[in-house]
C-alpha cells in the first residue's frame, strides 16, 4: 500500500504540545506521515436463530450501530467488554468481515480501499497461526516467497527477512522451531512476534491485530506493545482490539475507541479519555487503571461511578439502582458522546476525508490478485508440507512403524497359506482384512484440512496462495506420500509371508489395488472432513461410512443373494471394489483340490476346487475386465471425492 498521504490532518491530541507520555514532538511529526483510515456510519447486522425445532425463528441482531472514526499512524486501540463488538469492528476495518449485513464506508486517505487491501495490509489473528514444525526464519521465508513479487531477487527477500528478524528481536531464536504440542519451541512472546513478522514482510502501512496480548503474561504483553509502539513511530497505522490492558500498556495508546453493545462510547486521544469521562460525571479513583475504570463505568459496576443528579432523591441521597441499568447507561453514554466536542470535531474531519468519495461504494471485497503464479505457490506449499511431515514423526515415522509391525503380525497369523479348502477361507479372510485395514488407516487423512483450517483461512485471505495451489500442494506432499509408502511396505511384507500367488504381475497388482483403496478412502475422508472444525466429528462420520461399506464388501454377505432394492448399495462400497480386485488377482488359476487335475468346467461335486469357481460363486467376473473395472471404479470414486473436497474448500466461509 502506498504510504503517500494526500490528506494530512493534525490529530486532536497534538493540541497539547507535550504529547502522550513517552512520545516526543519529533515522534508526533513522524506518525502523521502514514496512511489515515476512516470509517463512516458502520452498521453490522447478523441473522441468528432462536427457539427450538419447529418453533425456531430467524431474528436480526445488530452488532454495530453507526460507528464513525479516524485511525491515524500510531497505536489505535479498540477497547470494550466481551461481546461489545470490538473484534467485529476490527474485522470490518480490515475487510475481513462477511459483507452481508454490513453497511457504511471505510476509506484510506480519503479514497475507497483498493481491491487488494487484504493482501497489502497486515493482519495478526488472535491465535498465532504459524507452522510450528518450521523455524522462525522458515516461516518468514514462506511469507516472503508467496507475498512478495517474483521479480524481487532472493537476496533482497533474505535481506528483508533479516531486517524483520532484527527489528522484532528474534535473532537468537531465528533458527529455532516455533513449536507444537509435541515439539518444544519458542516462548509465547516470540511466537507472537513471529506472527507479526510474517505480516511485516510486505512492509504494510496499516497493521491490524486481534487481541495481541491474549495468552501472554503481563510482562510479555507489555514487551509486545512496546514493540508495536516503536513500529508506530516509523509511520505505521496500527489498529488492534484489546481486553483490559495494564496501565503501562494503556499509556502507550495514541487513540482509544470504546465500544459497548455495538455503540460508540468514546473515540479520540487516549490521554484525554479520563477528562472526557470526568465531564460525564464519572471520576477515576486514584491508583485505578484507566482501562479497568472505563470498562467498570460501561458495565455499571464501578464504585467510582457518581450518579447523575436525576439518580438522587430530593435529599441528595443515592436511590437504589435498577437491576437492569446497563443498557440505559450505555445509551446515555452513547448519546453524551454524540453531542461532545470530540464527536463534532471528528465529523468535520470525516466530511473532509469523504468529500466526493462517500457516494462511491467501497470495493474491498473484489477478487484477490496474487503476487506469485500457481506453480510458484504449489512448489512452496509442497515444500512446507514436506518439512511439516519430517518435523512430525508421530504422523509419518510412527505410521510406517505401525505398518511394519502390523504386516509382520498378519504374516505370522496367516503364514504360508495352503492350497486346500481351508486355504480358500484363509485367503478370503486375509484379503478382506487387508482391504478394510487400508480404509480405516486412511482416516488419519481427515486431519489434513481440519488441523490447518485456521492457518489456511488466514493465509488465503491474506493473499498467500490460491485455493487450488493449497489443495494440490497438500495432496502431492501429504496424501500421495503418506498413502503410497505404507501400501508398498505392507505388500512387500505380507505377500511373501502369506505365500500368495507366485507371479510378478500378481504382486504388483496387489500393491496397486491396496494403493487405490487407500487413495479412494482418503479422498472420501477429505470430502467429509473438509470445512469441519472438529476432527472427532469427521472421524465419527467416516467410521459409520466404512462400517456400512464393510457389509457390502462381499465377505459378510454374498452379494448375489441381496434383494434387488438393496443390491445397488454395493456399488457405493470402496472395500467391495478393492476386495473383488484382490480376490480376482489371487484366486484366478488356483487349484484347491490336491491330487486332482481340475479346471473350471471339471470340478469336485462336494467342494470348490478352482479359484474360478470360487469367483463365480462370489459374483465376480473372471475375465480381465472383471479385475480392471474395480480399479477404474476406485479411480472414479477418488476423483469424485477429491472434487467434493476441493469445492468445499473453495466455498468455505472464509470471512469471520
């Protein structure tokens, strides 16, 4: 975003030449050179459902009502009680709120926000969404590679990364992993600074932060705000929501916006807020934190709140407060502010900023344009995913170890299958187990999009990559690798221990079949889990689906005996296709009557003697097409489920 400011306005706080505590006159001169963000008549309504079952009604809830204000270079804090609307206002200013139900205008230097505003501005979410298995430097490199233009040389990008690391004080931990629940990493403050650094890579003139002190101790929170204060002196407009900051943090604020129940209680210089509230009849007690005092006043819980004259009886004694005085008090404070000098001066400046522009609708929600190509994004997403796999041994190495162990156990149980009547049962049983094991072991792929959902939404909105780049990058690195290698290992171990058909072609057909089953099952897991926020819900749905499919796989019930109005369900079963292919591959050409020279047309009257006869009784076509049609069906199901998963990601609600 351009840092040129065509409309430079002197903040009201500069009427006092001394400036805020800890800020020199030179600093004040510096912070007036950046971008000025103004918001005009912001109203936001959402539809919520109330009642139960058939009696549920959709009602419209007003979240924000006629919010106006100006955010200049410096620290602009949005303060308010829980549910007051501060996070909603922050998301609206950052163009990250669903435009449905939203009215009003947001201008940058008196002009509508550019179409790429979300990509050119920085936004640090409350939950630090960084890849914990990567180092601090690797996370910054990922942001630089995808958000900076490809025309910029790698040397210039690395120089910018080093500058950001030095500016944020991350030099000592630059090559340390951020950390996950399994890997010990950097501290909470360093993790927060890493999140900020990923946004500073593009050198934004406006930086948004949602609750930057959440989860931090008071000392670390103070250090983070001191960092933001230093950044604001460089000309950045920093806008953030915050809940109950300590006094050492509050005195750093340049501008304060107080919200309660979606109404504006105060908007102006932070150091003049106490004087303003004193004029309303509410005086802060000595040694009381101003931020706590403001929230107490809004909530009506402060012992320092002095009642207005109309709240006293004729003898000057305080009357009993009504039990539900919050809303009337909020309305009084909002009305008082709307008639204050702060509001009138702000209105004059808003009119100047919006002159000839207020009639034009903001274009904040246009399509994102990306700094890099699809192939470039695909390469970097795949690279990060591979590093994440290597950094998560519990998800990759552990799975391989379990596969080897399970293969050895199955090989020991069904060791050296015989070519007799019992060999038929054992072959049918072990092939069924191999198929169902591939299905249930593929359930872990459900976490592919669920665990990284917040990370994906944040990076997509910020313009890191396209949905298609992310989708295919995750498939190539995670799905392709994690499902192929276990199938190869499982086949190599079990095939020879079981003593299956001694043919090279049969060996590779079995390996291919197990991979196809794994891909189809994983694709179905992705289709179910994409867009879900809870892994357990996705796992429950997949378990039910796979158990249902097992019934129609061909072992528990002979598919030729199912009534016609239910028999069509077998075509929806993934295990059915895999099991049929494995049976065709193994039983074709086998002789299970020792000492008898039998063929498909010359069988024993009392038993099944050939593999062909067994396949016919199972309803499996013994022609070559009877084998390959199962692979075609699995491939089609894989494509269909992956398409569903991609569409769910594409149309996932990406606004808050």
